[in-house]
C-alpha cells in the first residue's frame, strides 16, 4: 500500500501528489496537519525514511526558529514537537513497502512508484 503524507497548503506537496495521481497507483492520502501522527507512528516513519528526527524538522519554520533553534533536544523531544506541531515536519512524504521518501523535490517520490 502507498501512503502519501500531504499538506494541501504546500506547493511541493501538491506537485508530488500530481506525480502520484499521474502514476495511476492506488494510495491512501493522510493530511497529517489535520490527523497528526502518533509518536509511535512517527518513529516508525523515521525508520522507513532512514532519518533521525532532527533531519525531518523544517528548520525555516518560524515556530522552530523562535522557540527551539538554539536548544539541544533529544530524539524523543523532537518527535514530540512534530506530533504537537505537525507543520514542523518536512513534506510531502510517500511511504511504500517499508520504505519512505521526502518529496523535496517532488521527483524524489518517483523511485518508490516504480514497479
């Protein structure tokens, strides 16, 4: 199953969704802003991405720069921040067959759409 973590307000996310729709493959759309991931699910997604939590944080978000930029936070604290403030997560993310990719640029998801 393909899962697409989407933010409809993000241009890159909309571009990646277009690529996904063009592929003709069935997928589940998750608006993670409206339905934030649980800490457990986010940790599992990080494993599929092969990333640490700090690598998935959008460091240009004003929330990050104003409140967390100069702090040393643990992996669990970073995961907690993304659960509490989903806009801090990089997007979009496509998950398939135990792997995941951040779609920045959107073409990054194409690798996971190959048969």
